[in-house]
C-alpha cells in the first residue's frame, strides 16, 4: 500500500484531533507528518516538507486558509478545505482547491475524498516525471567550502533536516551539511530507497538493521550503530518498503 504524506492545519485543536483519528481509522494510507494550529508555522513546514496533501481550515486568526494557499505558491498543491461554513465551498473551488469537506466530517466523505486524491496521484504518476527514461541519481554532489563532495546514494545512511539545511550521514561515520532542504532530497532521490519517515528524516532502507517497537517510540537501528527514534504513527511507511 502506497503511503501519502499530509499536513493538518486548523486553529481548533479538537478539530485536528478528530480528523487525525478519522484518518488513522478510515484512510491509513494517509501519513500525517505535521499538525498545526498556527497558519504561519504551517506555511514554513509545508514549504519545507512539500506534503502530498493538505487538510486545511478556512477561517483562522491571522491568516485564513485561502491566504495560506496563496502564500505556499505551488500550482500542483492539493488542498482539501475542511470547514463548518458551506459558503466557503464556492471560494474554495475558485482558488483551485482539490476538495471541500463540511464539518463535522463524515466517514464516507473522507474516504471518497482520499479515493479521488489517490486516483489523481496515480494519473500524475503515469503521466510521469520519470517514466520518460529519466533515472534517479546514484550519486549526489554537496558543496563544502571551495570543494564539491561526491557521495554515492548507496552509502547514505540517513538525512536529517536541520532547519533549512540537511545533514547527510553516510558510511564510515562521515557527515556533511548541505544547504539544500530535506524536501529537495526527498524529491531528488528514489522514494523506494530513501524513505521519508518523519518531516525531519530520510532513511535509506538498505541500512536498516532492526526496528524495536516495544516502547512508546520505535527505535530504528541503522548501519554503524546509529539509532533513531521514530513515532509509531510514522513507522508504517518504513516497514512497508522493508516488506518489499
């Protein structure tokens, strides 16, 4: 089952929790990588992480959902507006929203919305950014001072987001800081190899040694003795690819 990333934006914490529970229960293929009650904070995360889908309230203090979508400035961004005010439907359609869900969100409407989204993603994939013969790179180039360091993708153990930068950790206890955000590498590298388990991590599945799910957090053991803690809600994407 292919997993898709999403971010929830609503100034009402209860509304976020209700939608989160519904997504986990009825559409588990949707992986929630962020939840925000502050639209300005959501804007930073969305620009950095570039989720597949956004569930967004309309009426929020400081910045409404329409302004937030405008500031994100991505024409292919799929936004589902979730609002208790049905008049917002007309405006949502005018600004190019992917869908509109009326609060309180109904199970069948959420499921149908996700079905339409998956169908749209499938069509986009078939139209294909890489089906024309373009391949994922097997090496990346990272600038370090006056030098350019060549790193083989197979040697990358994991990439960690550090603000707007990325820390690339690779074999033989080496690491380097790149000026590119983690979203850049998530888009550049093969998602079947470099798996986004959290807004802050890309993990190379070829370097996963073990996964301990016994505690409140999953402990992922990687090559070289590296251990990362990943929320259980986000571990499904990693185990999905490990199953092959």
